[in-house]
C-alpha cells in the first residue's frame, strides 16, 4: 500500500483502489489534490493495473473544493488538472460514491469513466448556494450525462439527489450495497468503456434541436432568487450546448473567476461558515449534554404541533399535552394532515409518515411530562400562564429534565424563577412553521446550567436545526432587531412613504416579503396585543386595528385583500395622513434608497448593541439568525456582514441623520458601531479580536 498525503493506493488483484481520507469531508484542498495526482502517477506507471476505483470515506466521497481556499492563490495542481488526469487514465476509473459527492467532489466523479453509488449517497452541485457555479467542468460534463433539463435543475437549485434518482437520470451506472469500496472493485472489472464524459454529445442533442428549451426550463428556476450566480449557471449550461467542450469550460472558468471575487459569493461563503460557527456554543470545557430519549411538548397549537413533529422526525418519541380534549384532537388532526400532505408531495414516503406520526402521543393533563428528558412549553404567550405551567412542571417533571419555553420575547429569568430548579430552565425559540424553519434561538437564563445549554444545542442538531445560543433580553436577538425595523417602517409611513413603497424597497433588497405584507399575513391584532402588554404605541398600526383592519383575516389591513391578492387602499393613505397630522408630521416623498437604509440600518445598530451586551457571542451568530429565521437574502450574507460591505462609517452617519430628523433615541448610533466606524474597522474585525 502506497501513501500520498491523505491518499492511499491499495491493490485488489488487477484493480488499484485509490482512497481519499481528508477529514472531515474530503474537501479537495491542495494536499488532497497533490495526493491524488501522485496516486494517479503511480497507477499509470503500473501496467498490471487493469482498472482503478476512486473512493472516499463512509461520510463523504468528497464535499467539494476546499471553500477556505477561495480568495487566496490556488496551489497547483488545480482541480481541473486532477480531473483531466483521471479522465485521461489508460484504464477505466470508477468512482465509488458513499456519503456525499458535492461540488468539486461530483465534478471529480464526472471525470471518471463510470460511477457507482451506495444507497446512502447524496450527489449534487451546490455551488450556487455559495454564490458560485461549478468551476471544474460540472456545467459542461453534467448535461452530457443527465441531459440539459436535469442538469439545469440540479445546478440552478444546488439541491442534491439520492442514488436511485441518480441512476434513473444516468448520473450513476449502478447502485450497490455490501462492502465499501469492495463491491466497486467487482464492478470495475466489468467496465470496458473508457469513453470520456467530455466526448459525449448525445444528451445535448434535444437542447440543440429545441433552441427555446433552456429558457423554458430555466425561467421558473431563476424566479426563486435575485442573485447573480443562478443566471451564470444557466449561461454556462447554455455554452455547453452551443460550444465545444474546451470553449465551454473556458467560459465556465471566466464566469467562476468573476463570481468568486464578488460580494455575493463572499456573503454566501460567510453565511456557510457563520451557520456552522454559530452552533458552537461557548461553554466551560468538559460540559456534558444530558441524554435525551423522550420529549414532551405543552400545547398542541400551531407551534406546539410543529415542535412535536420536529422531535418525531428526528426519531424521538414525544408526548403532546393539552388541557382540553377538543384542543388536543384539533392539534393531533393538524399533525396528521401535515404528514399526509408531505407523503402526497413525495417529500417523505407514506411509511415514513406513518412511522413519524406513530412517535407522537396526545395526552390530557401535565402528568404526561413525567418521563420526558426534555419538555418544551408552547402555550399562549402570557407571562402569568407560563409561570403557572412552569410551577406545575417543577412539581411533575423528573429530576434533570430540561425545561424549555418557546416564548418569542418573554423574560426567561422570570419564568425560571417560578420553579425551584432555574438551572434546568432555558428558552428554545422555534420559528413558524416549526417543522420547516431551520432556526432555533436557544436562550440562556441567568441561572441556566451549562449542561442544559449543551443538551439544547445537541437536541437542536438532532432536529436538524441551526441552533444559536443567545442571552436573555426582550425579543432575544431576532425579534429585538425586527422590532427596530417595524418601528422604522411605521415612521416611514408617517413621514410620507406608502405601504407598497416600503414593502417594495425590502423585496427589492432581496426579502421575500415586506414588513406590511408580513403583518397582514400574521395579523395586526397579534402586534397590537404585544404593544398593549408593554404599553407601546404605533400610531398607524393602532389606527388600523381600531378600524378592525387586522390584515388578510379581515380582508383588509395595510392593503385590501381579494383572497390573498393585495391591492393598495386609499383608505389607508387617509388613515396615515390623519395620524401624521395629529403628530404634526408633514409627509414628503422618500426615495427608495433612503427607505431601504431606514429599514436596515436601525436593525444593524441594534445588532451592535446586542454584541456589546454579550447577548450574541459573534456577529456571525446574528447573521445566522437572520438567514435561517427571518429570510434575510443569503447573497447579502446577513445584517452584520452586510454592514461591513456598506461600511460602518456610512451607517453611523446615516443613523445620525435619522436620529437628528426624528429625535428617536434608538436611532442614535450604538457605541460599538461608532467606535468601529471611527477606527475604520468592521464587525468582522471585532469578531476576530474577540475570538
Ligand atoms: N470546504 C471546506 N470545509 C468544509 C467543506 C468544504 N467544501 N464542507 C464542509 N466543511 C467543513 C465545515 O465547515 C465543518 O467544519 C466540517 O467540514 C463539517 O461540516 C470547483 C467551486 C458536506 C454536506 O458546497 O454542504 O466545489 O465547523 O458541519 O452537517 O466547482 O458540510 O467542523 O470546523 O457541515 O455533516 C461545494 C459544502 C464547494 C458542500 C457535510 N461544496 N459542505 O455536512 O457537516 S465549492 C459544498 C456541506 C466547489 C467546484 C466548487 C456540508 C456537508 P467545522 P458540517 P455535515
């Protein structure tokens, strides 16, 4: 057996097995590329080798190019050179795929003469999620193997496919099970066709015969995002159809080089690492999570039901608890319906739906929490009600059980104080719909035991969530910053903007929905109840509520509704003008850029305060929260990353303007923001220093 850095070459009779082992996910960094080249040189020189199997580990064939290398000079050999070397080997090379083959990893497999996959394999070209396109021949080779339509869908969405789908698409030649990579060695002995993928043209013919095909297929895929990368993906696949392989590859390279230097890809690469960094809670060394085999959820409403499904989907049996039979029946029926819909859509099999539903048990009365290792309370958002529930949980829950509340803004310490075990209490703030949204804001209280935080973080991972640990304050991180944006939106109406101008500015920025359309969807009465509970006023929103305009559910809010279709309503302009008049505010036209700044900069300013107070540990944590809980556009990296792109000096100055114009103290630039701006630094610099 020969060793070339992270690559080993073993012989199995006349087959050479080249194995990559570069933990954690066989990222194709320079050491792995050099090791592969050396291994190929060794094999090429040995005439007794009749075939080669290229293999990875159980976790990953390869997770792609090493993202940490982007932005710095790439060492030779580059990935394209390695793939050409594979393609030009004098004997058949078979890629044996178990675990993931993503990005450059799948491009490497496409350089092989055949591909076999194990049933657990996941294959895809997710570069678009990093603001890039496949840069090592993927946009040229994939269409030649699976056809243009399938290739466009895989490349523009970046979503992976499984082994069975890959075989049906022609991406893999066989689906194997049994020993890895042993079964591939047997297969390799049967491979005689050493045709290179780059030389195949047959799968391109349908697109050549139908010039409109690419645009027809691409149009719905491009709708999903305003970013540059998806369009570049389509252009590159088009080149595969219209140009010879080498010209198409050169074009792909050119597009890649442009994107990799751009802000969008930098933003999305930041988001990739921020999401992973955010899940590393800063805990005392040696902190151990507690075992969790069983869960309970208090409340079978929309949130409670969704949370219970998260546990069931992760294989954890869960008891859903209600006080009344009717409420329990409604909750369990909604869960059953959601699973039936998922099975109908094919996102899960009917058997999986049945299995998951079977893990959820409905129960009347809090007694049902007795054997749970973790309990998540999701009852009505009222402090009195929550304290009552927690006092009961304190009496009934077993010692060591984690007591979590799903409150979205109430004081965790006050809730914890209603028990004799505040160390076991914390916030686990899920986002609606809980079984879909990835974010989990884990809120530590003053007394929360590090082991309890570690347990919540581990449970978050098991539920497939992006779990971010934050401190306790009103609205925690996400809602606290959202509150500043809502305040700004309200003030913009009074100053002269219309609801559609404000919403338009935010959707142009990249959000799927603006603040007013979102309020109309959620219901204005919810916001009114919270404002009333905390003695806060919002003149326009209050006036709309006084007029019974709660949004879609009453057919009118900031807009008039025909079903879900919103149209501007002159009555709203009248109400706004009246409220502005009462406050002595003269309304005036406001430019779209200023609207965007006035919505986004106050959020960033609040983010700076949150960092200063230690409520969030890193600016990247704030970004991960907004990316996974509030649909912040991925190609803008998150509010704190975006702030560094804009430059803190500009944001400081604009906030100063807004503060002088409105007298609103919340708009006074935060000390941290001012300090960094004065020093010509960004939040990323502060994070580096704090690390
Ligand atoms: N490069 C560098 N580090 C990577 C990496 C990569 N490609 N993939 C993962 N890591 C690190 C990650 O930061 C984490 O580090 C650890 O590995 C485990 O990851 C030329 C241009 C593979 C599905 O987009 O989607 O190829 O936090 O926690 O949940 O065309 O990682 O432990 O220090 O996510 O099991 C294209 C990116 C690259 C895939 C595993 N590839 N990775 O998920 O573990 S661009 C991708 C993933 C490219 C070519 C182009 C996932 C995963 P740490 P993890 P996981």
